[in-house]
C-alpha cells in the first residue's frame, strides 16, 4: 500500500533533483557562455527556475504550516524580484555601452 507520505517524499525528491539539475546546468552556462548577456540569462534561469523547484520541494517537506507559509513567501519574493533584477542589470549594462556579442554567422552593421 502506497501511503501519502511516500508519495510526498517521492515528489519532493523529484523536485529536489530537478531543481538541483537546473542549478547545475545554469552554473555550467555561466562558465561556458561567451558574453555578459548570455551569462546573465543563465544566472537568471538558475535563480528563478532552480530555486523555485527546490523551494517547492522544501514546502512539501515542511514540518508545519508556518514553515510552509514562510517558504511560500520566500518563493513569491524570488519569483517577483529575480527577473526584474536581471532585467535591470542587463539594461544598465546596455546603457553604459556593453553591446551583445553577435553570432559568427551574423554580420555587424557596416560589414559587407
């Protein structure tokens, strides 16, 4: 007989593994991507998706409703602030003159 505790444990471990894999893939992207904007994208995805999945798994394992409510508030805060801060950093970099690197197949303005 499968109990609800076993289902909750399996689901939370699946979310932990998925969130951990997202964080690892994002960290590899930060190291491997060629320019500031693509690295910033990898960091934003890691912060938003990876952390949210890990928080969701923690909510499933929370010992009380108070702890779960606090984790929901933290998740909401991350979900709202991470994309905004990533956009603000990218916009600030663009304003000060850091331009995105174009791919090798794309031609820059003025090139024949």
